[in-house]
C-alpha cells in the first residue's frame, strides 16, 4: 500500500499502533515514548488514536 508521499505503508502496523495507544490510554499509563510512537506511526496523538479505536469498535453495532 502506498502512502501519500509514495512510501510504503503497513496497514497492519498502523492498526496495531492504534490498538496499542488505546490500551495505554485505557490503562492510565502513557509514557512519553508511547505518545511519540503513536504520532510517528499513525499521525495521531494517543488520545486521538484511542478515540478512533472506540469509534471503530462501535461502528459495526
């Protein structure tokens, strides 16, 4: 899958990163490196990624 910049994007890595951000925010333990990883891998803050995971989980209901 190509990204907007022409680079390769791993959809699975992106999805796992969103779920990891959700888990971290849900646990109440969000170290600085987790926030940085979320932004680097998804383009979203950990909180935004967690909200996206919540929206995706309820979309099919």
